[in-house]
C-alpha cells in the first residue's frame, strides 16, 4: 500500500496522520496568500444536518461562519475534493475562504503562513462543539 497519494498537479498529497486519520500535505512550498486547493460544495440545512451528524460525514463537512449569526443557523456544506481532508489546528497555516458563484458555493483553502514541503495543511474548525466528546483533536 502507498503511504502518500498525490493530487494531479503533484502539489498536494494525502497520508494518514496518527490520531487524526487522513490529512492533506504540501508537496511544494506555499507562500502566504497562495491558493492551496479549490473545491465545489453542496449546502444543507438544519434538518439534513440532524441526519448527517449521525454519520461519519460529520467529520468532513464545513460550517461557514460562527454557529449562529443574528439568530440564523450557520450554513453547512459538504466539501468535495482534497479540501475536505484538511485537519484542525488551534494554530492553523491555512484558512477557508468562501466564494459564492453562479456555479454554486466554492471553498478556497488559502495559506495564512508560509508552508514548507511536507508540512500538514491545517485550519481552525468552526464547529468543534458539534463533534462527539469521544473525538480528541490532536495538534
């Protein structure tokens, strides 16, 4: 079995991270502001979230913005592609930037720190409170 699986551009790869599962890694350096990955999404509502939260998909969807804004529920999205494998860190090196376009909502993973080749790409999750207490977030 291969320990690293590369993307088509050979800039990113996926490998298992002890205690985390799959993670996304840089195969080339990224400067602050560089686009690391861009992926399409599928939005879902609170009713669907109640069902999805009972599945393993909970660990792969993104929450856009704070949990509640002006009394409105947070927008939730299934993110397709390698962007869905970016793990959490309280000191991330990347962030999610949302783009609403005619073709739908897209996620852009942007470097917020210099990322060296072989560094794991991480972001800060907005929905940690949604996860079961049995999940420990490993830094």
